[in-house]
């Protein structure tokens, strides 16, 4: 047991008072106290265990007991010779050191094609309500004019150049302008972008549209606004229509009826509904937001190779993503329209790495309240919601430690 090393899937993340071990294969996070962290910092640098104990003034028996516990938890191992362990990650360090920088990739993009709708939801365009998943939901911001088709085609051409893999189309009731939506979908597929997701806010009753969606393998984000008188049985009828289609249900509701939504979720899962998400509206005023809501969103996520690889360098929401409105303006997110990357008329400046990195690199290491926390890479985060409630893009009110 001369040397000890954490396994390649285990990261030691330092904090101001405590530290943490992230196991990116199991998804678990283990808290490490200051003495344990000092020991691991030594052993991770290939300092022999006995020498490490002498350096930090720790009894060898205490160290052995702790390291044996880590081995039992499948977090580390002993070795008789120094070990070089390359941590598992998706973004290898050598990519940062190459002289010729690769151009940025826009992996996924959202296009808002307009906000024409016939549903009259009370949250639509409201300045007094806010929800977290504005990136996914229809929210009525912007104007109602349908995007000019030539502009939509130009956006898709730009995205194809930047190797976009997925386009999310939303804005109002897409079925009201289905023929135009269909032309945009056809153009995207023609350019090689086959992963198309449509935000659908009303039931599709036209079988021809259903068959087209199946043929083109389009994914649906079916949005439902839940009120107290919501009829759950209409969902059971609707789900039959979507058989053979990749569907995710997004339920929106006022936070005051969250228990009704949780009961709805329970009922649907009992009937084998899958891919269900829900999001709540709260007042767009920090003083009026229920404390329970803040607590509900102050949570940790299970970690993974993808999440730790991205979170250590980038903001997981903004990285390789952008939002286009129906006038060709480009933003980090549809929930942050106060901050604009640029416009399609000046795409070379807009998609410069230094311009994108203003938001792509807005991760927890760049936030003063979070950068010294050992849980920063496992903490859930939404810059758009935080900004809406605090007017501070660098703040954090959704903290599990507060």
C-alpha cells in the first residue's frame, strides 16, 4: 500500500471549507473534510501514503482506515509504484493547447418562428410571471409575425456551417402555420440537419401531419398548460395519436397548484407515460417568490462524464447552443433576451469564439458565490431564471447551502 490513487472516474473537487469526490460513473458525490482533502491532494500527486501522513501530521492508522473506506466504496486503489491516471473526460486537455484553434460548434439551436397563437394562455407575454424552462416553453416574448422563410433558410445555412446537430422550433401554435413550418423542416433536412424538435401547444388532429412527423422522424415537445380543472383523460386519448413518435410532455402550471401537478405526474407514470417534464410559473418579483420554490430548485444533480467535462469549463446550458428570434437576432438563451450575441447580418463577429465565450464560459467557477464551493459542478443552475429574479447574471439564489 505504498501509493494510493483515486480511480480515473473519480474527481477530487476542492472547496473553501470542504471538498468532494465526484464519481462520474455512478453519479454520486462524496463530501471530504479538510484533513481528508489534504491527504488526497498528496496521494494524487504520487506522494507515498506514509510520507503524506508525515507532511500533514496524520496518523498512518487513521489514513489507512479512510483510504480503505474509499477502496471499499470503489473510489480508489493502492499501488506499489507511482500511478499516472488520466481522468475520464469528453474534452481532453490537449485540445486547449493546439496552436490552430478549431472553429466553434453550434451543437443545438432554437429558432423562434413567431408567436401567433389561438390559445390565450394567461402567462403568454406576461411580464409578471417567470418560469425556469423558457428555453423549451412557448412564452409569448417577441412579436407575432411569422419569420420570413428566406431568413429561416439563412439561419439554417449558418447552422449547417457550424455543424449544428439539432434544431428546436417553437413560438406560438406551430399548427396555425404548418405549411411554412413544414418548409423550414424540409430545408433543414435538406442541409443535413435531421434532428428536428417541434414545440406543440395544441393537439394534432390532422392525420396527414401525424404521418409526416413519423416519416421525417421529428421529435415532439408537447406542451400542456395545467390548471385546476385540467382533464387528465384527454391525455390518454391524445397519447394514442402519437404512437410511433418520440414525444416528451412539458407540463406548465402555476406554482400554487404544484401538488395537483405532482398528482398528475404520479397518475401518468402509473399508466406508463414516459418522458415527462414539468415547470412552474412564479411571480417575477423576488420578494413574492415562495420560499418553497427556491428550496425546490436548490438541488444537486447526479454527475456524469459529460456533465463534469462540460461544467469544469463551460456553462452547461449555453455551451454550443444559441437562440434565434424571428428577426434574426441571436442570444445565449430565449430566457436572456437582454443579452445578445449579435445578428445573422454579422455572423462572423457574432460567432467569434471570444464573443460566444462571454456566456459559454459563464460556469460556476466564474461566479464569486460559487467558485469556492465543492458542489459547484453538481449544482443545478439557470442563469436566465436567476437574472429574472435578481437582475444579476452572476448571482445565485438557488443554493443548496443557503
